[in-house]
């Protein structure tokens, strides 16, 4: 019997605050490893998790390693030999990204017999789901906490979709001065991302223009789009750098116009569902229920 390893890592935003985790199992024993860095990338955290796991082995071992990172699996099984032959250069002659970590991982792989497996993230594999939560928790340990004023209206936003495209729903919970109001809606043929944006739009519409407001979401797509990407999209007339039209540009334009009338603070609450505020949990139920109304 060999050692089974599950690894995961990520940064939020990317690049940004990162966390990684690994679970090692041998017979009836288990070891959990985690770590974090204040300035890093998704790919570096994926590599760091695998390196830490292999370093934890006390002797040459037969290893089965599971990762949801194609970058990690393909890098170590398909690309690395050519990188080494080309003195750590890509086909285009550019330096290999994360060369320091790839070198370290390459050396470690020489000490063990490793069978690398890719597993689709969030597909129901219990250990993949668990290591994902651990990596998020590691990142959260060094993520500055947002101080929320009790007087500031807070919109909790969630979405749900049966298929892509498919029947979609959104849910919003508004908390303000101890009172809670709930809203929801649905569309017959849409996507989860469109429903995430729609939740933000409909939530803002419930507040008077000029209001201070916090929007709380678990969607990286919505959070990154509203805080990082939207200014560039607007300057390029809702085109990506490559010239393609931004997906859901009609929704983003509507949200962009609305945000101009409010003092908005975004909060990324992505993480374990058990740790989510009650408002997010209620908004999630509303979104799911809305899909049943179509």
C-alpha cells in the first residue's frame, strides 16, 4: 500500500493572498499540511502544496497524488522534460514561469514513484472538497478582516442555475438597522454568472441613490469583475484585451451605471459554507427556490 496525497492551492485575487493545503494518507494514518503567502498566485500555491506534501515523506515511497490543477499535473508529467532540455525556457524562448518551484518539485519527484491524477474540482470527491476548504482557510488566516459598520446597509447576494444555460435564480438578503428584507427572481434560460450580476443589480435598486452599501458575495466572477476588471472593460467599450466582447456585457453595463450612484464596498465571502454569514445562507436558499418557480 502506498501513500495517497490530495493537494490544492489558490490566491484571491490572483495574484493576491494565497493559501495551500495537502492531505497525506498511509494505511490508517493521516497528516494535514497547510500554508499561506501574502503575495502569490494560484499556480504557485498549487506547486507549493505538492512540494510540501512530498517533503513530508520520510523515505522513498509509492505515491498516488490527486490535484484539480491541470497546470500542476501536465507541467510535471508532460512539459517539464522539455523545459529542462531548453534550460528552463518555453517553446517561445521565454523563461518558464515559477521556475524556482518547478526545479524543487522536479528534484523531489526523483525520490519517489509518483502516479499523478487530475480530479475535477468541486465534483463531489470528498478529499478534494476537504483540501479545497483547508486551502481557503489557510488563505483566510492572513486575509484582513473587513470592519462592517452596523449602520451600513448590507446586501447578501447568491445565485443558482440548473445547467449552463438553464433555469436560473437569484436571491438577495438586505440587512439594515436590525431589519431583514428578502428578494428573489428567476429566468428560464440563463447562466449562473448572469444570475450573480442580476442579484447585485436588483439588490442595489432596493436602496436610495447615494446610499453607502456593502455587497457580500461568494462569487469570484462577480467580485473580481466589479472590483478589478470593470474599469478596463469600460475603457475598451466592453471589449477584452484580445478584442472579444465581454461576456454578459449588458449586465455589467447596467451594474456599472448603478454602482456610480452608490458608495459601494464589496466583500468576498468565498469559503466554507459552514462559516458563511446567515444572510448568505438565506440568499442561497432564495436563489434555489427561485429556480423552482420558472
